[in-house]
């Protein structure tokens, strides 16, 4: 005998000695006598979760979050918290639902979305060929298992092995395939593994292409393996299953070690000859370039000499012209100075004559004998003349 407390927010189940159960919702305090007390586990789901519940009668339902539920063993077999399915852009899932009449309904949900499946629904699981973790150019059946399909362009590497030419040379052709799923319903109805269909059609086209050629012809026409016209079976098969192959890129080939060694030797010889030819051509081009540069330099030198001579001629001509202009200017200035000096001298003489005339006129007016005055102004004649002679 004892007391038990069920706190607020808790629930419990009490079983008596007869196996009868009673649900207790807190807050509550109960007295136990010959009874078993069990607290119930509380489950809660966030907005991106849901509760998967199975009742005692086998009924299963999903309760979207946010929600909560106590796992009452009297009512439920189990209660589980499950994550909702988050879909990014360009991602889709295929959901099947069992109807009440026994039929199955299929629907496709494309992202971006958050999906909470119903209890009667389940997801389609894709099982495709996948890349071998050890060898990226080898595809392993069933390697890829997923429920969310990306409907964006994708690619994979593949080596088509043991391809024989018409001269019995065994080679391995290396390619890279770019593809995208364009019609999901057609793909679901016509194939379970589109990668396997791509590989099979690709191998058929490569074998058909290589078998018509010799080894040497194959080496010369490898560029055609990057053209979609070389893959008719691949294009036909992809149209039937709703997948589009955008491009097949040829990545090279591999033959036997002996054949590869011979091919490498031939490639080295061709490369050496090509390099020698390129070196010879480069030397010839260098010689031509030197000659052209020397000729251009000589022409430029002549142009510079002619330019210097013309400059010298123009300089001398300008100097002579300048000297001539200076001489002419000096002569003009001398003539002008002489003319000014003569004019000034004549003016002074005229003024002197006018002054003398005015003076003599005044003397005449004063009854002075002008003649005697003028004679007196002259130097007297010499009184004695002395002559020296040398013997």
C-alpha cells in the first residue's frame, strides 16, 4: 500500500489484480493497493514530423505535427515519431496508396514540398545501376537505392569492354554519358532501371560502330564517338522510356599492352616528326622575320637619313632667310637713321641761316654796315707764309 502522484502534464495507467486498467490524468494523487502503476511515455511531433500510431485492433494512422500523444498500452500497440519527407526543388517521389476496393493508386509529388504520407501509402524505391566505389567507370547492378528522384541532368562514366575491330583487335572504349529524366510516368511504366537500358543500348551502338572499322580506321575516326548520330539504338530506346540523353563524350580507348606499346611508339614517332616539322617551320619563320626586320630597319634608316638631311636643308634655308631678313632690316634702319640725321641737319642749318638772317636784318635796321661786319667775322689772312722742303 502506497500513494503515487501523477504530475500535471503526465498520464499513467493503473492495473489491478484482475488485469483491469484505469487511465489517470495528472495532476492527481492515487492510493495503490494490490495494483500496478505505470507512467505513460509521452510522444510529441514538431511541424516537420508526424506520429505513426497502431491501435490494438491493427488500425494504423498518421497524425501530422505539431501534436502530442501518450502511448497508452490499453489502446495502442506502438507510437512512433517519424520525420516528414522534405523535397527540394527538382526532386520528386512516387507514392502508392492502397484503396478500399483493393486497387492501388499512384501519385507523383514534386518539390519543393514537405510530405506526410498516409498510413495506407508507401514510397516507390528506385533500384538502379550505380557506380562501383572502386572503379568509377564500372556500373554495378542495384548499387543505387533511393526514393527521391532528381529530375535534373546527371552523368556517369562507363567503359565498353572487349570491343573487337574487323581486324580482330580487342579494345576498351571509354565514354561519359549525360542524361536527364523527362517523363517519369513513361519511365515507371516501361523500365525499372533506365541506367541499365542506357548501358545496353550504348554497348550495342559502340560495338556496331567499331566492328566495321580496322584498328587504324578506328583511331582516325574516334571523333565520331562524341556525335549522337553514332548512337541510333540509344536514341530509340531513350524515347521509349522517357529519358533523354543529351550528350555522349568520348574519353579515349585502351588496347592490349602490346598494341598500346605499338600505338604509343607510333604516336611518339608522329609527334617527333610533327615537332621537327614545326621546329623547321619556326626556324624558317624566324629567318624570314629577321630578314623582314633587317629590311624594315634599313628602310627606316634611309627614312631617318632623308629626314635629317631635309631637316638640315630646312634649317640652313631658314637661317639664310633669317640672315637676309636681318640684313634687310639693318639696311632699312640705317637708311631711316641717315634720312632722319640729314633731315635734322638740314633743319638745324635752316634754323641757323634764319637766325643769322634775322640778326643781320636787325643790324641793317640799326644802320650797321652788314658787309663790314661779315668781313670782320672771317679769319684774317696769314701775315707770313713759311714753306719747308726736304732734301
